[in-house]
């Protein structure tokens, strides 16, 4: 990206260089044909960060970095921003009535995990090996073409699988969320009962042909089982809203060039 096309960001006289924005832009997404969107997101993020740090220093706050994990601590800037938000934001406690009202909007949103009864055929390869990956894919596509959607022939075709499940006709049993690799699960979620993936699915194990034999949808959970989850979500939403309002208040009294705080 040509940084000369984008100005430095200046927040209340503090300059954030184009190089700093370019480095931050790598943490933001945007369409490949519109690199300026990632740049604008990065400029906005750094402008907000500068506003918050300036306000924290104006209030005379001192950083007290927390330990986030083994040998992992907040940076001083992160600690300052946390201290500022803790001081500046007054979040009303979430009431029981609010939690119950949120639940009553659509109780069937809150379900136990589904169970999928699954079979598959694996054409194993190391995805990093280009030649091996192509060879395994060709084999998987040939098996899939031979099946031609015939679920009854799946168990017979599974004898050619590279997975130990071939002894059971490719049957993996019942799986829940998180029981398999993400690519496999993502494909499962697109299938109707009795359907086979229309194309092989690549994972770190190789190419899979997947059949969803049956699905048991998760059961609707009672209020008491989901109350804490709903309360946490409401608290998080309230915190996010109050944070946005606080930043907007700071921005109204600030002089900012080279960045916009409007939604992107």
C-alpha cells in the first residue's frame, strides 16, 4: 500500500505516523480490492486509543498492568485504558427482570448442543504437500462421483477410506460441536439429514467425503440453565454501549485529522 496516499493521523496535536497506521492495518480486514478500508479502520482504532490515553493522563491515572497468563502482562497503555474505563464508566447492574425479558423474547434461542450421527470417507494427505494433496483430492472426487449421491452405497465405498472407521462403513458415531476439526464441523452444519457433501472437504487430515446420517437438535434449555449466560451478554452489551458513548464524548471535544470515528 502506498502510504503517501494517506495522511498522518493527528489527535489533539499528537501525531500518529502513517507507518504506525500501516502496521495496525494488518490487524483489520477489508475487501482485497479496497485496501483503504483496512487503513481507515486502523486509523480509527489508533485515534480512539490516543483519545483514551490522553484522557487517562489528563486524569493523572497510573498504569498497573495485570497478569493475563503465565508470563503475559498487559502493556502500560492497556492498563491505563482499563483504569480509565473502570473510573469513567458507570454500568448499572443487570436486573433479574431484564434477564428474564431477554430470555422471553425467544426461549428457543438457548439450546443444548446438537448431536450429529456421521459417516465419512478419508483420503489422507498432508495438505502442505501440494502433489500429495492433489492426488488425494483426485481420489476423493472419483469416489464421490462413483457414489453420485447414493447414500446406500456409502458404507461399501468407505472400505477404501484411510480412516480406521472403514471397518464400520465409515461410521464415526455421534459427534457434537468441537468433537472434530473446524472444517469438518463447518461442512456438517450445511448438510441436511441423509445428505453427502457435494465436494470433498479438506482438513489437516486430508480430504473427507462426509455423510450426515441423522441429527438430534439441541433441546431448549430452561431459564435457570441459561440465566448467567444471558446476564453476562447483557453486561457485555451495556459495557460496549457505554464505552462507545464515552469515546464519542471525548471525540466531540477533540481535534482529529486524518481519521474519522464514524462507523466503517
